C-alpha cells in the first residue's frame, strides 16, 4: 500500500487548565483570524473540571511571549 504524503501542520501546545497537554492545530490560519490568534483563543469544549463543566464550557488560552508555540491557560467559564 502506498503512503500518502503528509501535510505539514502547525500546532500550539496547551498548558494548564482543562485542555492541558493537548495540541491545537493552527495550520493555514491567516487574515483576521490569524491576527486574533496571536492574542490567544477561547476554546469551547466538553472537557472540563467540576460540576459546572461540560458541553459549552470553555477555556481561555494565551500564547507565551517568549515561546508563542506554548499557550497558557488564562481562565474559563
């Protein structure tokens, strides 16, 4: 069986919070969305902590100034 060529992907590593250790694929993001991603992202997820977590819960992650490929948890809902 012939292997398909793999496309390069750009990822950021999520540090802390409910999504700790996961990687977010930011490949091909450009324009306004890309500019906004330089500030971080609020990620909606079914993964959470405690009784208030679940579907619709979210976590805010922001890139580190010295290492923008690692995003730190900055709180959530």
